[in-house]
C-alpha cells in the first residue's frame, strides 16, 4: 500500500443512530476541503506514587476521548443536513416547495404578527403592541389576504401595493403557485423579514428547517467514517458540538464542524459511497444577502458565525474509559459582520446599528447564500435567520478605499413569535 496522501482521504456519514454508539450505514459523502481524521485522545496522568528517586515511573490512562474537526464548504446536500440536524437538535419534516418570499412590515406599529394557513389558503396580519395585536385593516380584506389562485409574482405585487408592507422573492419563478403556504402559527414581520414558503406536489425541491432543541434531551447522534488516513476509521455516537460558518468577498462560504464521539474502531472496509453533484455544490458569498434590522447591506465584506452546544466533560460510565453519552450545555450563537461604513443619514446606516451597542437595543440579522441551479428560478439555498440579536462589541478600521464597521453580535432568546435561531435549506434531496 502506498504512503497515505491528503488527496485520497474520504469521509462519509450516516444516521441518525437509534442507539448512541451503535454504528449505522454511511450513506452520504462529506465533501472535505482539508485533511481530517478521527482523533483518539487519552487523558494521561503521571503515576502519583512517590518513588524515593524524585522521578516519574510512568503514566496512567484515566479516560479516552474521540473528536474530529471537519472542514467543508457550506452546501445544500444530504450530508450537510445530517450535520445541521446534529448541531441544532430539531429537524422539521421535509416539505416539497414551489417558491418562497420574505415579508416585512414597515408601518408605525410596534409589532406585526403574520399567520399563514394552508387549509384556508390565507395570510393574515395583526399589528399593535406585542402580544395584543389586532387585525390590520390595511392588509387584504380586514387583515386577511386570500391566496387562492395566486402566483408568486401576483402575490408579491399585491402585497407591495400596501404601503406598510414590503415583499421580495426568495426563490421560484413568478409563475410558481403561491396559494398553499407552509403553516405558520405566528412570525414577527416588524424590523425583520419574515420567511414564507409555499408547498408543491411535484417540484422536486425540498425545504429543510433546523431549529434549536429546547427540550431537556440530548442531541441526535450519527456515524462517521474516515478512510485513507493511515487506517479506515469508523466513529459512532458522533454529535456536532460546535460549528463555525464564515465567508468574505470573492470566496465560498466555509463551514467547520467540531465533532465529539463515543467510539472509534479501525481496520474498516473502505466506504463505497460515491460523490454526487450535490456533494460538489458550494454556496457563494457574492450570491447572497446580508439583511440587518430588515435592511439590505450590499457592501458587506465578511461574516462569521459560531454555533455551540457547549457539551460538558461528563457522560462517563463506570466500567469503561469511554464516554457512553453526551451532556450538552447552554446553546449559544454569536458572530461578526463587517460592512463598509455608511453615514448616519444613509438608509441603511451602519451608524444606526453601531449606536445600538451603547443603547443595548435589539436588532435582527438574516443571511442568505445560494449555489448551484436546482430548477428554473431555484438555486441551492441556505438561509440563516436570527430574529433578535444584541451587539457586544463594535470597532472601525480603515481599508484602502473605505472605512469599515465591524459589529460583534450574540443571538438572544426573548419573548416573541420565532425561535431565536433557525436555518432553512433548499435541496433536491427528498430524505
């Protein structure tokens, strides 16, 4: 056998596991962009016996941990879906969709609650104070808009006729059917763009929605295999402890997945899972949008996002040096966005956002990134939705041709209608 080389490594993933640590078949390729392997790390401590010779006689192994760092492009495919499921904890049942749009209320009321009903084929808007909104008589007929027979184009045009509302196409052709929205019990449309998707029976485009696990339960685990790293390793009980997503001008969106596992065994048969067109997909920074407080910032220079489950150093069972379960800590999301600075009188204004660091006022952040063409009017898509953020730090710096505004943010979980963090993904994968 030849010397192992980076270009011959292969990573595959399968799951969920029905029982943590019991490996399941690997069904998808993880499209690595850098070398990675499953790290077997023993916790070693020197023997604590006093030898009488002022020396150490050796070490004891007190525990063994398994970890891995997977470097990938952010993409819309089956493997990314598994990694996001493990990271977030909740995966909404996949839905076939025809198109999607964003909807924002720009009126004077403090809150705008949007309700979508597929049974009634309606969009309903309530405005007023948070928690006590009333039907907005300036939206549809007495607050309710009948979607029967509407296409994406006619619906967007109709809503944009209402002075207090703005809509924009997320994906889909103007002729795509928009009469059956995915049900929304309530979503906030004030100072943020509410995401509304419409179902289809035969588009071949599938929507995944990932949300944080707010219940007192552990995250789903998966099985990961690494081939060609000097051995073929099979890891089970794998969970994504943390992920970082980043991108900047003229580049792809990168993702690094930090895994912890309960078991690794070697000498496996090499995986025969082949790489598909979807595995080769990558999302582009240039083909995306940065929406802060409902306003598009065109001259965004870079973004970064960190999502962490903060698993604790627990889960060891007597009778073994290995972890038998994972114990997650407090879920957290933070990041940074760097934008070309704009004047206080501009719209949008980075000065308005910068001032919120001192006032502690909340804002919202929506990031979209698209990739390869899936169908006419539809590209692969990842939408990162943070309805409420607060800034923790801000700074300015000078580049060659501009002044740049950097804003560090943290997602906060406050009373409202939306989960404080969601990821929406479009792909052609039905499973």
